[in-house]
């Protein structure tokens, strides 16, 4: 029996994934978490074999939660399940110790296959993510991506900004004061060589973090 923990902040998605996996012979969903902190706590208490982890979580990101969860238990298998397919997310998560990267657009069969693969001790990458990582590898000689210079927290705040969240909202969700959010924002701008949220959004489009049709919704 493969014991599975789902870490996903959207209740409907979490419930849908749990229902799908409940019908798979040999699978058992033993816990659900809506935050990274809760996921870490449940992982310690329930000792799952595989954790399905989202990236964009409130407060603690999926990247940070993955790193802490694996430091807590090196045998746990973290399989990322997210909408984000572009760099630097796949590389960052794999470096943090995740053994698989799956997109939310996958079918049930692929999700089941991915869980079986990572549980067996192998790595699993969805096809589009594997292509992006291969492209990054082939272009590595061209130099470091601007986004590679961002810290984990800076990357998290960048994602929140380009998705239209105000400083006040970011402050509440991350449990930090607004002055700290603005300090991170300044460092992000400085590292990326930009001076506005609009320029940050265009950069996000360039790297595939934000699609062009999403810009109007973000601002």
C-alpha cells in the first residue's frame, strides 16, 4: 500500500485529487494539507511514502516545504504537482530534493504512473518539463538566467506580484510586515535590472511564468 499525502491550498483541487487516488488499488490518501507548514507536520506524524506538493502555497512556498520535509525525512518522495512548468521552478524543486515534477494538466493515468515511478525510487518528469530542462541544459553556455539569481523568498514574492497581489496582501499571506515586502521587491528589481511592476510582469511573460492573456487579469 502506497501512503500518499496531498499538500495543496485549493480545497476543490485537493478533494478532486484525493477522490481520484482513492479509486486506485494499492493507493491510500492518508492526509491532506492546505499549507506547507501543515504538510511538514503531517509528514512527520503520518509518515507518507509519497507527497503530492503544490508550489504556490500561502506563507511557506512548496519549494521551502519540500526542502524542510526532506531534511526531516530523507526517505520521503516528493512529487510536485503544479501549473508552473517553466524555469526556474523545475530546477529549483529538483535541487531541493523533489523526485518528480508533474503538471496539473496531466491525466489520471499519468498521475498514477508518476506516483508508482517515484515510489520505486526513480525520478519522473512530465514531457513538457523534461523538454524545458533539456533546453536549459543545452543553453547553459549562454549564461545564467536572471531568475536564477533570485532567492527562494524573492521568487515567491515575484510570483505574487506578477499575479496582481498588492503589498498589503503579500504581507498578510507571508506573515511579514509591508516594509519587509517592499525591501524584497527592491532587491528583486535590483537583481533583475528593472524598476517597475510592469517591467517585472513583462519579464515573467518572457520566462513563461505568466502568459500574455493573464496580464489583464493581474492588473
